[in-house]
C-alpha cells in the first residue's frame, strides 16, 4: 500500500505542477549556453532522479514509518517540480535559480535526516544532490543570455 501511495502522490505533484503547453513553449525558446550539449538527455536524467526519489522514500518509510520524513520528501518534490512551473508562469529565470538552490539545500537537509535509516536511503538522494547544482548553474547562465 505504501508503494502505491508514494507513487500516486509523486505523480499527482508532477502532473499538478506542470506548466501549460504555451508556457513551456516560451521556456523552450530561450537561449541556452553553447556548452549545454547534453540537453536532450535532461528528461532522462530527471526520470532517473524521480525513480531514485521514489525508491528512497519507500525505503525510508519501511525503515522509519515517519510521516514527518514523508512530508520532507513531499516538500522536496514540490520544490523540484515547481522550478519549471514558476519560471514559465513568471516568464523569468531568476525565481528558478532561487528555487533550484532552495531545493538543493532542502535535499541536503533531507539526506542528513534520513541517513540514520540506511545507506541506500540517502545514497538514492545523491543523484539529485549532484544534478541540482548543474541545473541551477544552467539556469543562472540562461539568465545572462536572456535578459
């Protein structure tokens, strides 16, 4: 039951905080740094990160049965998912940089909080902690290109 509930919540947040097609089209028209040659892989990277979030949350639930920790996972998911939505709705990259940084800080705190419950639980959060600064840096660079 926990596996299904976590998955349903993740999907609800992902679809609920998705930008409208026309908003996302604006985002896709923005200029990117010339060195961003791996952009086609970004959706696959995020799918892998979300799979790691899911596995980490599920393992954490079985190890801790902690609702506050599940709430912390939910906050992280909302921060991560709201990045694109806020950028697209505001038509500004600046809030995306702030949300990206806030998500990384929250993710780091969550990783520390779940570390007593098992090695795999916090290791599954590492892909996000490694990727998030890259995404935040790309957004910061895009701000300079799209004034």
